[in-house]
């Protein structure tokens, strides 16, 4: 009898995360490896986005040190800095799990929140569950600086008006997906940086894929790579590109198996 198929892949994009990647991997691997917590093996896929520090080396060391029988850690390399969206796409396309959890390296939403997202995906007929800081039931335990919160609210309002997506928070870095259902979306996706979330959710709507927005616990962790003004403008430009591609039928077939 061969090894059990991978149940869950946790995809983590990483750029110059040497200061926290080791602790993040240890905490996630320990939680995922508790017997009975998941219905099968888990893997953690770290996608190094051309880091100039020791991120890749630390991931390889951690992968080699983990005990057999627990969660495995894999390192993928972009080779150069391509962006968060490119890294996520790289990880999802090469993941092996039935389900894929997308998480930031800092685990601002702790791994313990995974069951909140797993419930609607496994039991309630949707293929994507997105963690949200914007719902009444959400718990923001450590807030961002007020100017970051304000920029985030403005961006969300513009996105909702431009795309008609209904979500209160597209940018929370904690999303669970049924991998086979979303593979066509990631193959079609073109946004390489921070607006990748908007593109995937927009493509999900085009494909008729059900999405559930789920309240989660979230804690701001210092060290964000997002520049509040420059990257916000680039994200808005990318939202415009998403709409332009859709209007010119550039995304092609998006149904599962396409």
C-alpha cells in the first residue's frame, strides 16, 4: 500500500523573511502534525521570491530537521523577484494537496483558524473560503496603523465599485481552496504582485465557482513588504488590467478541467 495522498498544501510566498520564517514553519508544522487534526498528510510549500537574505537556506534547514511522519516542508524558488501573485501561482500549480491554504509568512491569521475555512469548503458546497477582517464577527486583535487601515478601506471600496465583487476584505492573506477547482483560475491569472487576490476572486465569479467570506482572527505583525501609497496605486492599475482582459476575452476557458 502506497503513501496516503496529500490532504492539504499550505503555500507561503516569502521574500526576505529570514527573521521569522523558521518560527512560522515550526508553529505551522507542529499544529498540522497533531494526529487526527487533518484527514491526511500535509505539506508546507514555501515559494522563495528571489530573497537576498537567508530565507531559502533556513527553509531548507527546517525541511531537513522535521521529524518523519509529520508535515513536510518544500522549497520552491522563483529565481528572481517576481511578486507575491507570481509566487502564489507557482506554489498552487506545484502543490499536491486536495486543498490549498494560502498564507502569509507572518501568519497574521494564525494557522489555528484553518477549521473556520475548512468547514464551508468541505461541508457547504463552496470551493474557495477567504479569511476576512471586514465582517462583524471578525476579530482584529492587533490593529494596523490608522493610515494603513484607511488606505485598505479606500482600496476595498474602489475594488467593489469597479469589479462588483461583494467581499469586505479581498486582501487578507489567509485563503483556502479546493485545488482542482481553482487550477484553471491560476493558470489563467496574470497579476504577479499584490492584486492577485482580486484577480482570482474575479475569475472565480466568471467561472461560477462559489466563494465564502469567513470571519477570522487577525493580528498585525510589523514588517509588511507593502508600500502604502506606491503599491496601492500599482494594485489599482492591476485591477484595471483585470477588467481590460475580461472585456477582451483574454482569460479563456475557466471551468475545472479546462
